[in-house]
């Protein structure tokens, strides 16, 4: 089912993922939030776009949607921060291995 709309030519992957965020947040599905976060990052969604999509979900379903919206932003921040830390670690390790050995 998750691949049912992959071949759409009218809505791009990023837009589909932003819509999916609004849906899973209103469904209050923690596992779905993590899966959609990964898919949205892969589709090129940035934090501000996710926040805007979550704003639509809050407008439609208020209450619990606010709690799950916060969880979504936490998931995004965690996943993007982990990638940044890993990227910096790899770069630093690469630099150290290329540096001249100490006398």
C-alpha cells in the first residue's frame, strides 16, 4: 500500500510525504511518524516544510495532533542531527588519516 502512489505524475514525492505527515499525525501513529520522517528527508523535505504540513494537521485535528506534531519534529531533528554528526566524524577521521604522522 505504501507504494500505491509512487508513480503519480501530478504530485511529487516530497508533496506526498508532506501530506502523509499530516495524515499520520492525525492518526497518532508513532511508528508511522518515524517512517514518514525518513521518507520525507529522502524526498528532500526540509524542517520548515514539515512544520507547515503539521500546521495543517493541527488546524484540522487540533488537540492530540499538537502532541504528535512535536514528536514528528523531534524525530526529524534527531535523524538530521545524527546524519550531521556522522558526516562530521567521517570528515574528521579522513583528515586525521591524511595528516602527517607525529615525529
